[in-house]
C-alpha cells in the first residue's frame, strides 16, 4: 500500500458518519468519546494522484492498517441510532508535490441538508469533501455505532483549492476518494425506555399502614404482583464511565389518608454529585430521597443497562412535608423508603 493511498484514506475517513442523514433521527443525542474512522481509497484515484506526482503522508495520530487508515475520533455529538450529528478527528494529512506542501488537519463531519467534511488548511476551514449516502448502512454493537458504505467525494471548493495549490486542473468536483467506515464510542448513555422499580421497605410499609396511609402508583406507574412499584423511564442521560447524570420517569406515587391525598410525580434520579431522587409536588420540584449507591452494581447487555440495588431514604424536606400534610410526626429524615433497581434501555 502506497503512502499516498494510506493517507488519502485518512482524509476521507470521517465522512461516513454523515450517512446519518439517510435515516430519521431519534430524540437522543450523545457526546462521542472515541473510536476511529477508516477509509478504503478508490484505486483509480490512487493511480491518478500517483501520476500527478502528488504524495500524501499521514499526520499523526493517523495510522495505516490492513483495512485502510485509522483516523482517531476526538469528540463530537451524534444520534447513536442514526449517527446524525458531528464528529471531530485528530491528526490529518499532508499532500506534497515538488516544493509545494499542503497540510490538512482537524477533520470535522457536519451532517445537515448537504453533508460535508471540513478540514483546517492553515488558519482557514475548508469544506473539502461531500458525501454520497445511497449505500450507507448503520449498525449497532452494544452502545456503539458503526456506519459503513459512505462514498466520499471531492467538493467544488476542495477541488479548486488543490488545483490552485499544485498548479493543475486535474482535481474535479465529484472525484471519488473512497469508501469510509466509522466506529464511534459514546461518551454518554441516553435513555429511551425501561423502568425503575421500587420495593417498599417492610418497616416503611408497616409504618404507613399503622398511620392509615395507603400508597398507590400514579399512572403510568404500575404496581407489580410482588408489591413493588414500577416507574417508566422517559429519558435522561449519564456519563458512560462515571454514570454522572440524570434519569427521568413518568407517573408517580399517591399517598392517601381519608380525604387527604398527596401525589409526588415525575421522579428524576440525579447520580452526582450527591445521589438523590427529586420529584414534583404540584409545580414545585423538591428532594424526595437520598440514594445510597454503595452496594449498587452496573451491568450492560447490548443496549440494556441495569443498576441496583439502590437504597432510598427520606429527606428532611420530604419528611416535614408529609408530617404537615397528614398531621403526624411519624415521618423522619433518613427513613428508609425502599430499594430501587433501574432497568433502562439506551438509545
């Protein structure tokens, strides 16, 4: 494999991400933490460049391999289901003919109505490549996103810039550079479904019964035969490594005694800096419980993410509010409400 072939693969590698345009985007967008893009250079283009006397060499950290040149992904944000969004890369490439040298760095994929790859040439940014998505495919392996079959072509501006730099007319709009594949690793996990289950602590259940207070799920939350309550996950996003972030839920919990009913709803789990569960009471959000994650274990299988067990304990604000609502002093800060388990579906 010639140096020219290897480097040009790097140049277009990031392009494939743009295939996201070919599929409808979902609501989830996550940061990209890593991965790589490779490009299989078109044989005819490699031959033509060699004939022009143009040599191309990678700018580290781009690396050549058996399947092409690997161009490391440094950041960006995409819809993990379609790859629509932006992906940035490290390294670059150098094109040289005689005493003329052109350095292209900071490849960035921009996906909109006209997907393109922009590069940095000196201090200017140039939209050097366009993308053809007719044969592009998106595949998922766990939480990652792989896109293949994206045809990378030279843009009008890219062709003009290269012709001017090398004093030729050989570079033309639409020149096929090659076929790209991207493997993106998410830096975040976005949730699109699943549920969090809460098994009431026997002591808490007994205390509520002793006070004549009944607890029932508020739709779309449901009660399970084992007595636990399930709250559907509606969204949220956490860091893929630290799990710092939020998980939002629908439904809620209604406590009733006689004519008094208190409903707390729209639970949000906040995992950092101090894990807690917040809820809406009317239009106001407050801290309902603290969460103890010390015994919790995290497991992933495909795009299924589970976390548990998590112990939930009543906050002082929640205890004071319940005491006032039900005319009692039985609710105290630190009262163990139960044990929660998260079974979420990631985007």
